[in-house]
């Protein structure tokens, strides 16, 4: 794993939004009882992508099956909710969900652009191979 990854400001904002939305949704919608719960968040980064893994012990909920809200209608006519998942789907490149051992497990991947490569890594545009 690279020691330092430099993300563009835009990618940092997108990743921050994804992390905040998913965490907030798990806490606010998944944990409706008074019990203590656990959320595990794992971030991994290599030369081509960042992988984000959320695991929680809330009720089963598959956000990949959730329909996106109608963003074409007037804001006054829109139903409340659903924009967070919409943003996550918009800013993430791949997303998988599984329910395993009583836990929701969501794995998201955000590809890195050329400006977001680890320091010392460039891309050979002719052969599309990493160099450095």
C-alpha cells in the first residue's frame, strides 16, 4: 500500500461525502433501538483505486437496490430522503452489498484519476502502464 496518496480536492470532497452519508444513514436509520452497535469502516488504497468497506450490525438494508430520487422535478415536489444514497451511487465507481453473519457489508471502489495517483507514480499514456 502506498504511504502517501495525493487526491484532488474534488475527489477528497467526494470521498468525504460518501463516508459521511453512509455513516449517518447507518446510525440514523439502522440503529433504531437502544442497544450498543458496531460499525467497522476500512479504507484501502492502491495505485489505481480506493476501496471503502462498511460493516454494521443493523437490520438488513441493501442500498444498491434503492431507487434514485427524481432529481428532475421541482424541489418542492420531491419526496424527503434518498439523496444521500443517490450521491454515493453517483460518486462511486463500483458498489457491492451482501448480508453475512447478521451484518450488512458494503464495499465501494473509487478509481483514482491521474491527478490522484500516489506520489512518485505517473502513468505511461502510450501503454497505459504505471511508472515510477
